[in-house]
């Protein structure tokens, strides 16, 4: 390894296989059942719509990668183990969808129709079905992840991020199902254009869809449960969980409740999706701000020993656990391109120290020792490039 | 795992997390569907009821008059439509195991002509009925056959034939 190489933070370990843990069975058996059901659905289509299916699969792989990158950027302060994140994705994509929600949705729609009558069901069942069943199904995944690796779920922010991945899995797999439906809708006549219309529609709305609802719901679930670094706050927890469902509900019903209340009728319905996206974006921004503040505080506390032993300055620790603006200010301090680049590397190296502390639970592991050495090396570079 | 925490080879401490989830799965996958099946349909057609098939435009709608006494399992009666939901629901009325349903889906041929297409399903046969108007001449298409053949094995051929319907100048 040459001295210009910067050590990249290896993420912490998460053991998906724990046969002694009841959560292991309750997590993976439903996922496998879901995969089995999903394969059955897709292969039927593949026989005659193979080409279209391949096109959409490639499209979604791209879409998933994009969202994956975006969601990873949010989880900056103490990254969750990637295996855990993948597990969340699989639960959301296969267990929550095919093993749980589809059965419950069909059943609940039928119950609403039979008991409340057709017109009532058409107006309200969308708002009172999927938002309840799907948020519960996705949220259940968080309980299992806590049972498998509770030490990584310390704050409501961790719940927020895991919720996003549970929702991402759900969103992508649900999209594939919707598109299979679109193939069949016209009995093969123009399957490509039908599929592409659905695709375009759902990719635009997907960003404010399941990912955001379950991020809000799961942040609430962590507040409700209370974790090691997040004191229990029942009221806030239940409020956020209901808010996640409400956003979902407003979306599914095209904000029908609002238009109904305003007496706007059918003319207003066209605006429903737009309003739904705006509502979701605002709520998620508020919840993100609410949860990330504590996450930053916790990470800053954990870095205190590093500051005390002189591995990093208090200023650097503040920047690492600060906002994007704080980091930018730290990066741009002083003069010269080389100096700015050195400061950027110093921030990355400090992130690595934080990640290794997190991973090794504060123990002086080999990796933490190495990360500290890297930080020291880069810090010297910062000093040597400084010109006043 | 400490011995005092063992239950059937599992860690007792994982149960408070796993069991509620297991319960939720059972409720969603079995209990709710069972409740739904147990509730009978009770929405008989009253004299004078007219059901929506669809409402393609504000100005007109496609409707039919269901037989009195049949159960409306799906569909909206004209005059009882929900305030803001779309009326384009495919109606289905059932009486003693006989189901009558209608649905419309527009389709566009390769030549750009629009038509309407209806699928139907019966215990022995599946099929497609399609109709379109080319320059004032009505064209009716009927596809019928065993379910497996129509749905799976011949779907691509059927679709290709459907969208290939067109007007051509003689001699072209």
C-alpha cells in the first residue's frame, strides 16, 4: 500500500445467520416464501413478455442503484452494516410484500366492500387498507433486525435509515408487480408502451413513496421502543408511526379526504399526487432533522476519547459530526487547493475512525489503530500544506 | 447463549421480538383472508338499479341493467357513485354461482386505430372480444379457447393479430 492510499471505512459486521435466535427464522422463512411467490409470478410473464421484462428489470436495477446511493449518503454518521441494510431490503421486498401485505390487502378490501358497501369502499378503502397493512409489514422487519443486531440500532435515526431500506425493497418489488399487471391489462396488445407508462409514473412517485413512509414509521417505532442512545418517547413515537401511515393513506387515496372536505370533487383529484409528494417531502425533512440531531450528538460523544487523546481536534470532531455546511466550512478553511484537499481527506479519515470505533464498540481493534494512524498521517499533511 | 435462556433450543430473549411479528404474519396471511371469506355478499340488485361499466368522458357513460336479486360483488350503481373516486370499475353480479361481469380496456392497433377489448373467463374457456371501427365499418373479433391456451401459449399470437388489424389500400 502506498502512502497516498486512504483507508476506506470497512463497515461493521452483522450476522444474518443466527439459528438460536427466533428472529432469524421469523425473518428468513417469510423472505424465502416471498421469493418463491415472486418467482412464480414473474416467470409466467417471462414466457411471453420476455423482452419487456428484461427492459424493465434493467431499468429497475438502475433505479435501485440510484436510490441505494442516495440513501447511503444520508447514513453518514455511523454507517449501518451493509449486510443489515441488504437484509432490510430483502424483508421489505419479499416478506412484507408477498408473504404479508398482498394477502391482507385483498382480504381487507373485500371486508370493506362487504360490510360498508361498494360506493363507500371505492371512496375510502384505498386509504384504509394498504397504508395500515404495508406500514405494519415493513415495520415488522425493523423489530426482527433489532432482535438480530440490536446494538446497531441505537437511535431513531438508525430506525429512519433502516426504514428507508425496508421501503426501498418494497417499492422496487411492488413496481415490478405493477408492471406485470400492466402487461396483462391490454392482453399483450402494446405491452411495451403500457409498461413504460406505468414505469414512468411509478419512478417519479417512487421517490416520495414507500421509502419515505417507512422511514418516518420506523423512526417512530424506535422512539416508541426506546433504544440505548434514544430514550423512549411514546407520544412522539406513536405520532410518527401514525404520520407515516397517514402520508401513505393520503397518497393512496389521491388526497381524496382533503378534496372531499373541500367539496372539490373530481376536479381536485388530478392534483392529488402532486400534493401527496409535497406533503411527504415536508414531513420527511422535518423527521430527518428531528432524528439526525441526536445521531450527531451521540456520534460526537463517542468521539470524545479520540479528542481527549489528541487523535483529532475538537474542531475536527465537531465538523465530522456536524451538518454538511459545517463540513464544508471545515474543508474550505485556510488557503490553497492542496490544503483544501488535505482537509477533505482528513474529514474522511476522521469518519473512518468514527466508523471503526462504532464497529469495535470502542475497543482498540487493529482496524481502529490503523484508522487512527491514517488520520495522523493525513493530519500531518494538513499541517504541512497550511500557509498563512 | 446462557442455559437459563434456552427455550426449545432458541434464545428466550429473542422471543418478545419474534413472536409479535409471527403473530402479525399469521393475521395478515390467514386470519384476515378467512374473515373476508366468512362474510357473505349481501348487496342484491334492487328494481331500477343501473350499473356503471365505465365512464369514458364527463358527458356520457356506459351502463347496463342487472337482473333484480343478483348480488353486486363489484360495481357502482348510477346515482350512488362516490364523490371523488373514479367510476371506471368493472362490474360483476353473481347469482347462484353464475357470474356476469363486464370490463372495457381500450387498445390501439399498429396502424393507430383505437378499439375496445374485453376479456372473459369461464370455467372451461377463456376468451377475448374486441371491437373497433375502421372508416365507418365495425370490426368484431372473437378469440376463444381453453384457458391455458388462450392465456399463456397463444397470447403473443393473439396480441399480434389484434394489433395488426388495419385498413389498407387495395393493391398496396
